[in-house]
């Protein structure tokens, strides 16, 4: 996805386009509130445990 496009100036000249743009922003904001972050636990591994794991995956 292009990231430099967020720095461009946008001119909205008619009311219909402005309303559609605002509706899209509001819809996005509502959808964002419904996203739940997955809960993932982490475990510190020792060097030997990492080697064992990689050895099992590579074989």
C-alpha cells in the first residue's frame, strides 16, 4: 500500500463528495471500535530450546 499518499492535499469541491468522505471516515471509526486484539502469551526460550524447535521445523 502506498504510504506517501497520506501527505497529499485533497480538495473536495462538492457537497455530495464531502458527505461521502465524512460518512466513510465515520464508518471506519465505528468499525475500528469493534476490532478486538487477540491475546497472545509469550514465553522466554533458552538457546537450546530455540535450536531444538528450529531443528524440528527444518527436518
